[in-house]
C-alpha cells in the first residue's frame, strides 16, 4: 500500500513549491488556458511512472498546452457514451410526459440509471487510461482497454483506495472553498495540488502494474 503521508508532503520538499502550485492553480481556473495545468499534471504522472515523486518544472509551455488538450480529447471521448445515454434517457422521459406512456417513462428511468453506471465505470478507468497514454505517448493507447484493465486489476485495491481518497479530499477542499475571502484561493490551489499528487500516484500504480 502507498504511503499517504509521503504522498501528501512530497511537493513541499521542492523549494519552489509555492510558486509552482500558485501558477498551476491560477491557470487551472481559466478555460482553454487550463490545458497548461492539465499538461503539467500529465508530467507529474510521467514522473510517477518513472518512480519519481517530484514536482515538474514550469517551462516548455507549448508542449504542456498540447498535452493538456490531448487529455481533454481523451476525457471527452470517454464521456461520449454516458452523454449519449443521458440524451436518450432525457428524450424518453420527455416522451413519457408528452404522451403519458409508462413505457417511455420506464425506458427513461433505465437509461438514466445506465448513464450513471457507465459514467462511474468510465471515470474509474480514465486515470489509468491517461497513465497508459502518458507511458506510450500515443493517443490510441488511452483506448487499449485490455491493457488498461490489466493494469488496474494488478493494483486494484490501491487504485480503488486512491480514487476514494481523491473524492474525499476533493470534498474537503470544496467545503473549505465556502469560507469567505480566503476559502476560494485555498480551494483553487488545493484542487491543483490534489490533482498533481493524484496524477503522480496513478503513474506509480501504473508502474507497479
């Protein structure tokens, strides 16, 4: 099992951690510009794949932007199936309301449930898919489902714990963000910090797999 304490504190070993996290937090909240922050997180994932626990440097901005855009495309493709199911489910529910047909309503409810299940499964697989892309350097690697699932199965317990912890810490940061004035700043930097360390962890789990 990974060391949670070590994971949480390693960024602070970097003498420039304040600067790096502030830059990433600021970039991550701006549409399109956030691709730079996503590319930085991918570099953190690649560091994890190499077995390193280090904060990447800010630099090579063009490459970061391109890599962040590719991660956006991968995420978009992964969410196409839940998106289509959601549209079908919504259409069925509207049909039930318009025509009073229970069959439409049942179909809409089933498709809505299927949407939730598909979204959860794909969201669970997506980080490891990104790690496989990070390791292979080709877009198609993110959709090599057999290899991706094999990697997940080999470290399933740790991977599941990592996903749960990410959700828990994200929720905590969200609550902190409610605090007036300073809360939103802490939340912006905190979310970026959490994304970076989680990316590194997934990279190391990929390496173990």
